[in-house]
C-alpha cells in the first residue's frame, strides 16, 4: 500500500483492530483513568493543589466584608494609588478583591500562621497565580473562594492574573507579603 493511493477499503472502522494497536489503546485508557484519579488524589497528598471551599456571594456582600477588614487592620499604604496593606491577626479571615485590572488590597501575613483567604471577582473571570509559589486558582464572579493558607516561607509574593481579562490583563498584578 502506498500513501499516494487511497486505501482499498475506505471504511477504516470496519477493519479489525491489530493486537498491538488494541494493547496501546488499553494502556492509554488505563493511564488516563490513573491521571484522572490523581487529580483528586493530589488534593489529599499533594502540596500545590489547594482544596478551596466555594460559596455564592455578591459584589456588595463581599466588598462590605473586605472593607471592614481593611478599615480595621490597615498598617500602611503602598504604590502610587495608596493601596492599603492589610495585616490581620493570625487565624483570621483575609479578603482580596480581583477586578479590572487590579487586586485589592495588599496582604501581609505571618510565616507559620494560618489564615483563611477569601477571593472574589467583581466583574469577570480572573486568575490568582501566586508567584513564585506556583499556586493557581480561578476567581469567578459571584463566588467566594476560601482557601486555608499557612505560608511557610517569608518573602514578597506577586499575585498575577492568569486568565485573559481584557486590554490591561498584563498589568493586573497584586502583592502579598509574608514576614
Ligand atoms: Cu484579570 Cu487577567
């Protein structure tokens, strides 16, 4: 048979499956199922797939809670537009709002302490990519994503939006400090 000529029998799905081909299909199928199970498994045994809780919310409700924490625990402001830096006590709830095209406020956490980080978007889908820790979460409008975090390394982290959200998507960067 040559690749130039059309196959003699055109209905390929009527041909019997070769044993080697069948074996590879079976191996691929089993491996797909193993990887599918691992997606769930990494939430239990992995260190990077965060298991988030998700609740319905509205921009008004979430903004009110975020504003209350900002009013109570702002320690200073940073950047040209005076973004508050919020340092809530260990164990408390911390809020971060994603919107076109910023993350608000800046958060300051203590190393080794546990917090509940709440995220939402006020407009479209955004991403929460914590660098260089390589933690990724989608931020979906109308939903409050709650992540329990215990930072184990001090430093300055960037929050990068990794869902394309419009003309200034590339400028959508926030900050998180761990002391
Ligand atoms: Cu927000 Cu891209």
